[in-house]
């Protein structure tokens, strides 16, 4: 049995998001390299459009990506912007389990940025969706607007919990999200911690604007699928489906 586009969106796109929502999903990103809430410096390559390809055939559900994200960004306890869901396709003897990583889709048209009343969420020139946590007022509008339910709320007391990490500090009472390891990219390392830690090479990060990049070629070769494409947010994370 092959996991088709239709079944993937049915079982993975909907069921996965509901599971994530039940677990209190929600994300927001670290502050800028220069400190909490300061204006982000210009990306190394403003002509790039960064994205990720995730091969469901290769994902073994080891959660190395989740641990890598937590360690790399020194996330507060209970905050896991990068998750792996255990999914099931088919029924009876045809049923098959598989694993689906889920993270911020860094949409080309991020609705989270549209609804933010204080403009704390914004999209960089290279496509990475960021958040200024000193502007965030904790209203959670972005969490509600996100079709993927991948933003998380830092429940620490507002503005009293600040933990340093490579991208700045985490601020209590604000939302946290995946940043595609923006601090690495700005330092010239065009890779994410989750990609580096993946033991099977299921994740590939790169420039979607470059037709010769590995990610661009994989999306074509594996007929990459965007999750909940009908929401018109143009997600920049693509999935390679499983076959059987």
C-alpha cells in the first residue's frame, strides 16, 4: 500500500495536527543574535529561500531531531518545537505505522505574522519566520492562527525567566517557535541541528531558490508534498511520502 498525497493529508495533516494540539503544541523562536528583541541583522544570503525536505521513508522515530533542537536552542523545560508523531496509514492487514516530524513550516505567507497585534512575528528576506520575544505580549493569537499548531507558549512568569542561548534569550510569558537555527545560518553554517543529528539523513535543509541544491532536486525526485497546502500559506517544508 502506498501513502498517497490524499491519504497523507488526511491521516498526517489532520490527525497529526490534532494530536499535536492535544499535547499543548505551540512555538516561538529565540530572540535575535544581538540580544533579546533587538533587530535581526541581515541574513548572510538575502537571495536565498530556506526550506527543509523530510523523507518519511527514512524517519525511524528516534527523536534525535527533537533532542538536537532542545540542546541547540537551550529550550525551557517542556518546550519542544521540533516533534515526531507516530502515525498510522491504512486499516487491518494493510495498516502501516510511520513517523512524521512536525515543525514550523516557515510559510511564504505566514498567517501568524498577519494576526500578531504588535508585529512580534515577521518573515526575514531569506524566508525564515522569526519572532521578537521582547515585543511578544503573550496573546497567543499566532498560536491560534497557525494551521499546523506548532507554536508553544513559555509558561514561565512573564519577563522574569530569561535563559541565554545562541540566538539570544528566552523570555517568560511569550511564544516560542522553530527558527531553522537562524543563528547558525547567520554564522555561515547553512544547516540545522535537527538535520545534523538525524542518523538516517531523513532531513535535508537548503536553498529552495537554487535549482541545483540538494533539497530542490529531492523535492522533484521524491515528488515532495506540502502539508495542508489548501491553507494557502505556501509552507517551505516538504515531505517525501512512504511507499509499500
